[in-house]
C-alpha cells in the first residue's frame, strides 16, 4: 500500500516548489522542517511574509525594493549621480552593494526580453530608463544584465536605442559564467567583472 501524504502537507510542498530555485525535493524538506517547528515560529514566518507584502513597494525612481516612495540608495545624495547601473531584478543590486564596488545609482528593468515567453520591450521599464537617462544627464550606463541569450539581446536593444545618445555604454567583463544569475556571483568575481567592464 502506497503512502499518501496529507493534503495540507502536499499543498505546502506545492506552494514552496513555486519559489525560484526550489525543486520538489527541496520543497518537501522545507515543508517538513517548517511543520516540525513550534507554532510560534510558523506564525512569525507567516507574519513576516504578510508584512513584507503589505509594506514593500517598487521605488518610484529605480524600481528596486522600498518601504517608501524612494529607496535608501536613490535617497542617498552622496552617490555618483552620473552613472546608472541597469539590472534585471531588484535582487541583482545586492551583489554590487555587498562588494562595495559601485557607488552610483541603479535601474531595475523588471526582466529581460524573451519573445518565447511573450516578454516584449513594452513589458519592461525600458521607456522609463530612456527618460531617466535624458532627464538626469547620465554620463555612463552600465548594462549589468547577466550573460544569458535573453540578457544579451536586451543589452543590444538598449544600446541600439541609445545610438544617437552621448551616454557611454559599458558592460560587465566576462568573468561571470554564461547563464548565471548575478545574485549568486561571489564578491571577487563581481569586483573583477565590474572593474574590467568594456564598452558596448
């Protein structure tokens, strides 16, 4: 006779497996870990998730994560206001900030172009990016979109739209493995890729 998991457990596993990078086996391990703890810890986790969803919003300036209209990075007047680092997701900002390699501002595209997945230029924050470059007189645009084919095509799309603009366009050097996510890159690799960035 085959063992049949309780419905509530299977539902929890199913929800956890929807998270990025979490397969069904990992989701099952996490589910058993969560239910084996006391109720207070479970409620604390659930409350933290709800609070984060209620309080966190997109920064009005860079589309990163913020608790107010403007995130702490965009509100920092001591940063270099002539450079703008374009990333795919808000989580991609963390490796730069953790390594301390970059002192300018950021812009989150909200994804990369992917015709197969139906993601077109109008689905991203590309128009807002173009507007910000012009409005803030940006001198250097750093395209830090990773090395996947979709990221490459997105970088080329942005570069073509800025063909007549005087803004200097650079990309991270090739120290980053092809297809990898920036949020998983170690500080030394990020530092080298950033310092050896090249013109687009």
